[in-house]
C-alpha cells in the first residue's frame, strides 16, 4: 500500500478539485498526478514540499510517517 498515493487522492478529493486542477496548481502534467495517485511514481523532494504547502499538511503525513 502506498501511503502517499492514498493520502494525495484523499486530500485532493476532500478539497473538491480534479487531477487537472491540482496539476495546474503544482505546474505539473495531469498524468503526473494520476501516476502519483496510482502509486506508479512519487514526487521529488522539492515537489513534495510544494504538495505539502498546497494542502497545509506535513511531509511526514503525506508519506505516511504520521497519522492524525
């Protein structure tokens, strides 16, 4: 189970935005978001920080090192 994939999809859905919306906000391709949510790929460190700031969550939470 890929915690990042699950949490990204959960956070995106809770915010009510599409993969395309998130891709535009993070300046990545929609396919990138899809691959992250499927657990095929993961973002690099800098992008992980950007995702963290966008959702207001810690990187530890996104990576599954914290639960709250």
